[in-house]
C-alpha cells in the first residue's frame, strides 16, 4: 500500500470522543450531595410526634410518652401520676388542633371525680437524633404547671340526702322514734351512695401551701330526697299498741296489694326483732297448712276430728288446755286452732313435699330484700311424720319473723304473696306468687271465723278484721314458755304482732293487734 493510500484510510476512521469522562466528573459530586441530604434528613414529622404523644397520654401510657420526649427528666412519670392522683383522674381527652414552627397546639379535658378541667395547651417540638421529639416541661401537662406547683381536687363535705316517710315527712332527724331510727341507720348502711351527695368541688392550682387560683368548679350535687314506704300514722298506732306489754315485742304492717311496708315497730331499742327476729310461728302457720289442705281438696265445711290428744309418728300432740272438740267442720277446727286436726291431716293428706311447696308460695325459704337487712322464713324439709306434724302447726324447726308472717296475712288479703318493700320501687328485686283462687276464697272464710267465734272472739276487733292467733312453744320442759302471736288483715292492711315469752296469742298479741287497728279507725 502506498503512502497516499494509507493517508486516505486514516482520514475515514471515526474520531474517539472524550465526553464520558466529562459526564462522570459532573455526576459524582451530585450523588455525594444526595447521599448527604438523605443521611441528615429528619424522619417523620412534628405533627405525627405530637399526635402520637397525645394519643399515649389519653391511654395514660407514660412509658410510651417518655419515649417521645427529648431528654425526659427522671420525675417525668411522677408528674403525671401526681396529677392523676390529685384530680382523682378517670379520663384524659386530648385533641391536636394545629402544628407549626416547632410547636403544636392541643385541647385537653381532664375528667375525674370533680369538675372537668378543659383547657388549650401547647407542646414544643425539637429535632433530636434525626427524629421529632417533645421538649417537655410540666407546662406540657397544663400551661400553668411549673416546678413547685400542683393541681388538686378540693371537695366540700358530703351532704346528706333527706330520708322521708311516705307522706314526705323527714324521718332522719334526732326526734324520730327509735324504731324508725333503726330503719334509717340500716338504710344509710345499705344505700349510702344514694343518701349522700358531694358538696362543691374545685380544681385548684396551688404553689406550696398557697392556692394560686381555681381552675374549675362544680356546684354541690342535687338529688331528690329518699322516700320510704313508712307511714307515720301506722307507726304511731303500732307504737301505742305495743305499750300494752313490757315484754320485748314487735309489730309489722304492710299494704297487701303492693307489698309496701308501712310500719316496723320494736318496743325496745337494740335488736330489730321485727325484721331480724326468728321465732317459731306457732298456730299462725296454720294459715299456710290450711291453704295446702284446701288446695288438696279440703272444704271449709268438711267434717274433721279434733280430739284432745293425737299420737302421730310416736309423739303425742295435744290441743291448748287439752280441749276436745270432737267432730266439727274444718272451718271450726281452724277457728279453734286444733293442733291434733292439723297434725293428722298434714300427714294423711299432704306429706312433706306438698306442704313445703305451699310454704314456699307464702315466702318460706325465699330470700327477701325489702331494702334493709331482713331474715327469710325457714321451712326445713320434715324428716318424718312427727316432724311434719310439728311443722304443720308452726313448731319444730319452722321459723319466721314478724315481717315474714305479715307477708303470709297479706297473701290472703291480696290473693298474691308479694315480697315486702320498704324503699322506692326499682331499688330492690320484687317477687310475686299468685295463690289458687279456691285457697284465697276458703281462707277468707276461715280467718274471719277466728275473730268472730274462734280463739280471738273475746277480743274487740274493728269490723272486717280477719286473723289467726298463735301460741308458739320454745325452750323445754313439761310446760315450756311460749311466744304470743297474732297475724291478720283488714281491707288492704296486713299485719303481724309477736311478743317474746308473752304467753297465749289470744290473751296478749291479739289485744295489741286490736289496739293497733282501733287507732287507725
């Protein structure tokens, strides 16, 4: 190849360019700058930090709050706990309103046992270790908090809610009769939260021993007076009637159609025998046994035997004063309170299970809650015929209070056994057990006969009174002492009287019951 041909070949080769080196020189510094920006950029946002902090406060999650604080002080959590205790805090509501220039504005409401403390607060936010943090001080809790200051709930002394009788008369005063004071004391023990209300309450900002200012205030709570079912007219009549005896005695009266307790009277202070006393009810329980016998087919006019004595299950039962009434209508056996008739008929016609069922219909074995402490009536399952015969006349292991037995009389008067109630409706559970119409009809024939011609015929009762005497043995010996009972009703008013160790029901309790009714006539 000639020199001219070589020259011509070189002139046609592409020229090698140097520009990639120039681009690289420009790109490297740009990438380095981007890396620096990524490394120094702060994660998250001030608004999100503020939002997380307030959410943790609402949960009262103080460890979570602490993690969002720049350089949290050692007493960070103690500050919040002190506010929580000082205000009896139950709830924190905190809402973020706006953020900007390292600050966040929020609205908070602190709720507790006192007034709500509502206010606007601020959080200061700073960048720390590539994160937004809260620059905390006590002012983050409340704008006026600072070292040496505290928030405190101050509540005036609780005020008593007036306790009233049914007619609106106040009965929680020193001049109230002793039996009613017993009831009021029991009401205060049982319903204390309803019978007291907080006085004026304030949230106070204090510094040392000095109150700086009141931040929130709530007026004293208002609550309607606590109205009981007690009727002072019935109470006074019962208290006057019990003056007939110097022995421990009690009287309970109730409205048969509702179960409302109208009077609870004890003639001696201390033990509330009207509601808490448990006594063998004696022949007053024959109202229950007679109801069971009628339900089993016995008719008031049916002829039965009433010998002076009757051996039942190997034990000899006898009538009061060993009276022998021979053969007579069941109505008269009830009126004369024939123990031998009822014991024998209970074994022959009823049996333990049937009598227990009917006793339950009259509230025996049923828990009662009139609004104050009261015992239930007991009817343990009879073990044999002797035990059943004893139970049928209200002896053996059968026990009841005057309140329980007033409920038995009320069941006949109203046709339904209703659990007694002494407090406003709705505060205690109520129970009702309807009696068989035939039972109610029969007992409304049997119980008046006790007053007109039976064991209580010598007592001057107001017209329309029906009842049952009871002479309940207790203790031991050939002639054991007896409690004196009378239960009954007149119209819608049912009642029971017991005199401890008083003797025969017709001689002691019945005249007290008659005196009670006479004072209401």
